[in-house]
C-alpha cells in the first residue's frame, strides 16, 4: 500500500526558503511512468496545486508560483522535495504531498495524499 | 489555465436528502481527467470520483458523477451523516492541474 509522509519545519521566516520532503513507502519513486506532486491549502481556504514531477525529472509548476518553486526527486532516499523561495505570510498553509495517477482510460487525479503538514510563515 | 467554479458555495441539507453539486470549467475539460474529492475538518482530501463518473475504492454507490465539456455534477443520493464536509472538483489538462473553490455540504 502506497503511503506518503511530509516532513519539514513548521515555521519559516519571511523572505526565507521553505523546504519540505515527502517520504514514499510502498513503491519506488523512480518506477517508470510515476508522477509525484505537491498541493497546499491556506487556513480556511481551498486547494492549490503547486507542481508535479515525473519519474524522469520533468517538472510542471503552477504558473503563479513557477518563479519560486522547485520540486526534485531523491531516488537514494525514495523521497521527493519541495522548495519555495522568498516566502511571505501568504505562503502559510497546510502542504500535502500527493501521487498523481495516470491510467487508462482516465487519470490526472491525486491518490493517495499525505496527511499534510502546516507551515507558518512568521517573523 | 482552466478555472473551475463550483456552485452552490454551501448546501444545507438533512440526512436522506439528495445533494447536487455543480462545477463549471472556463474551458473544455476531458471527461477522462475530471475528479471530485471530499474533505472533512482536519483531514486530507479523499478521492471520491475520477474520470468524471468512476467511484474510487470504498466510495458507496450513493455517490455518482456526470458531465462533459465544461459542466460537471456530483450527486449524493440519500445523504448520510458521514457525507457532510467540503467537496472539491479538480481537472487536469496540458500538464496543469486546478481545483474548484469547494462546496460545503452541511447538516440542516
């Protein structure tokens, strides 16, 4: 059974860099045709897709965050990571790591989700 | 970027009633790449429907999805207490994903 677990600091100072890691168990992160991704949810607000990465390393980012976001894969640790630079209070949110699924005939959905980790941006 | 608009914002219903949630896209969405999620307070979203009309594992058959093009619907027939929460629609297209703003289904 595939499981995802986020980890990283819960507090980040404004203008600094947010870094989170998603540990993957139950599957190899480098398995062919796999995608991995990040989604966030500000307190009391809706869901926002941040970006996704293909097993080959190709990345896809939300255009609104593209200049500040990097998603990468670490095959040696079977995990993938999110880096968001120059954070502000608007980046305060619960961050989820997710598995985008592409199958036949349907796909493009997220399953499973990690439990989420709250990151607060504050001085 | 495809924008998804959900309506209504809140549905107040009693157990046993039918819930009809709508999601309208700003551009055509492939039916293969449209999904719905349920979220309860303090929990991660859970996949309910994918491919517009396929129920995810463990989702009861009172949940059904339909639609095509720019208009999609999630119907919950005979609401149960455990069905209350926030529902989000989601689409994928051209290497980009987006979500609707959510519909809250609350107990009347």
